[in-house]
């Protein structure tokens, strides 16, 4: 029989200071902890580094019984347990890396009530008999970490995660927390549906990083632009420069060094020793610039990184948010600076095409890339566009290129009406490419098959080129004036913001120089 462990009554704040040594909660931690203590479910959407772990660790220590954290990342699980144990928290993990003897010992501790927190891999949880065993161990909460793994739409779908809804059926009174740093709307919806979290409180802020200023520029000799940017804005500062390929990493690091900026390369092709050495120097020394592929950054927590540059756009806004989020952790002003050209877009597209992923997955990746392009092309506040993607609404920020220097725009009210009305006429079932073809009146096989040559919108948009119409759609999407349905082949759909435009109640402007470069060289709109 297990013996319930009795400990002195305590409050979240006491645990925060006595165990973790922090003075105050940040963001929504306290509300989430209180919700869990009161038995409620929570959906926690916070960026990496936002402080998600405490949200379940503290309630696990305060509630009678053991908190169960389901996590797919064995390495991180072990780090967490090690850190917690050092602070005197009774934590352990169960995963495939344990030998049978150690696993047995952990199970003993569980059954005798000697643990506050157990980290467990999902496949372990669903081993025959394990849930019955767990029922005897008095679970006091379930934290589902990396909850986006339950979504096909997320970047990291794990089929085992689909089964986690069983927890609720099996333990209806045990509060759950689903936690993730990936929180675009389709992913949120999947998490709620697949984990039956309809009743959960949603805690979704903290994606905004007000001290980071965003800039996006068309590329014209990227390395030179980068050097100029560093010299003008961040001489002697620490920064990270992301590049898509190892070769470009090497060349850019060399180039910067040649021009007096201390730069080190980092990519998966370097020996482990060299990567380690470079990372150490970046962490320890002042003013080192790390030129890296996406291989760099996980777990790198250097507070005074003053800038993060991208010389090619990343594959998604999640990636962009995460990578730029490594700047300015200390809260002081920092820059996110990106430049890109037509070539990069083609490369990113073909990387998806030539990838291993299955058809559905590719469609998801293309769609994420599309949102990235829409961000690049945004005519208004970048932060608004970025946070809008994560479901947050804000006022124009005053701290991005488009806020500081408004871009040249043209009155696209009529074009927006045509574009949206075209979505409506084709019954909200088609993607950007198809829709643009209808507007310019191109008789493709598909358009003929659907009989869309008969529509009033067919050929009504001859004033713009195909690429310009695509840009109009992307800008409408970026502004939230239409939506995308990932479950229907990325079809564009209308939403509540579409109607004021369709009814002519709201004028809209598009950028004159859509940054995403055009392939055809037709005339610009007046
Ligand atoms: P996430 O899981 O959201 O990526 P973590 O839980 O790992 O974030 O927390 C990120 C960092 O912030 C950690 O170093 C953690 O110790 C620190 N942290 C979390 N909560 C607080 C707090 N209330 N005060 C100070 N630091 C905190
Ligand atoms: Zn802004």
C-alpha cells in the first residue's frame, strides 16, 4: 500500500521561492497554477523559454499524489529530472533508456508515494497494464508536454499522442495541462479536439516580445547588407546569423571575420568538439557572432544576444518566432533582421518538394511556408502579422520596419473585393493558385472541369498579373481578411473580416513593391 506523503501546507509562492529560488511568477504562471490546483484543465500556449515547466511542477508538488508529465523528448526529460532532483524535488522518469532494474525502482517509488513528479514517454504510458498500475499511484495531474504532437498540422506529429485522450476517460477528476510552444490556430484546434480539452482554460499570451524590433528587406548582396547592418546597429554585440546551408554558414563566417567582426560557424557538419568549442566561446566571450544553421539554438540561453539575422527566411513562422526569440532575453532592445530574395523562395519550395514527407505533410509545409511569405509581404505592422498567426491580436507596435517607415501602398479596395468574391463564387474550396488563375481568366483543365469559366469573376482581374493576384491573396491572408482551411487542401475561406471589405465598408491598401518577387514582369498596378 502506498503511504500518502504528508508535507507542510504551502503556497505556490512559497514553493517558487524556497524550491526554485525565484521572487515572482512571470506571465500567466500563477493563474495556470491556481487553475490546476482548483482541478481545472488548462491549455498553455507559451513560447519556448516562457516558463511552462513551473506551471505543472509546482501544482505537482502541492497536490496530494504524483504529477505525471508526458513528454516525447527523452533527453529533455532527463535534464528536467536532474535539475529537479538537485533542488530536492522528488522526481523521476520512465522511458526506454532505463534498464529494467532502474525502471522497477521507479515503479516502486511511485507505488509507495515517494514521488511528486514522474516524467513518462507516451509509449511507456500505453504499455499494457500501466494505466491500471498508475491508478494505484494516486496521480494528481497530467501534464502533456509538446502537446502539438497530437496534431497532424504540427511539425512533429506523434501517433501515440492521439491516445492521450484516454487519460481523461480513465481519470476524469484529475486535472490536465496541455503545453506547447507551437500554437497556430489549426494546431490549437487539434489539441482541443484530440485531447478533449473543450472545457480547458486557454492561456495564450507571451508570444509578443516587445523589445525585439523586426525588419525584413529584399536581398541584394546579403552578406554586404548583413555587414552594414552589424556595423550600423550592433558593433561589438553578440548575435546569431542563420543561414540555410552549411556552405553558406562557412562563407558568411569567413566574410565577417575578414571585415573585423568576430564570427564562428556552427552546423551539423562540424565535429562535435568544434561545435562545442564554438558554442562555449559564443556563450562566454563578449560580442561573438554565431553564424549557424538551424542546428544551433536549442537550449542556448544567452541573455544578451542583441540581434538575430536571417539571410534566408525560415520554413515557418513558428521557426522564425523561435529563432528570433533568442534575441533580447534580458528584455533590453534587440533586433530581428531578415533579408531574402526570389532564389531563396524557390529553394525553400523545392526543399519541401524533394523532402521525404508524405503528401499531406508536404501540403502542410507548403502552407506554413505560405504564411511565412505572407509575413514577408505584410504591408502593415510585422508584429501584428506575426502574433496574428499565433492567435494574438495587438495594435500596431511602433517597433518594426513597417510601423517606423510605412511602405508604399496602393488602394486595392476593388481588387480585394474581386479576390474575396472569387473565393465566395468558387465556394471556398480552392487555394491561392487556382483562385488567381480564375481571376486572370486562364482556362486551365481544372478550371474547365469545374465549369468556372462561367463565373462572373472569371477573367475579371485582367488589370493584374497572376503573381500580383497571388500577392493580393497573400496580403489578404496576412491581414486576416480571409482564412485558410488546412483540412481542405489549404482552400481559402471567408471570415468575419472579409465581409466589411466585400460590402465596400472598408478600404484596403496593398504594398506597391510586394517583396516576394514576381516571376513575370508585367506592369505594376497604378
Ligand atoms: P519553457 O518550458 O516554456 O520553454 P522553462 O519552463 O524551461 O520554459 O523556463 C525557461 C526559463 O525561465 C528557465 O530557465 C526557468 O528556470 C526560468 N523561469 C521560469 N519561471 C520563472 C520565474 N517565475 N522567475 C524567473 N525565472 C523563471
Ligand atoms: Zn509594428
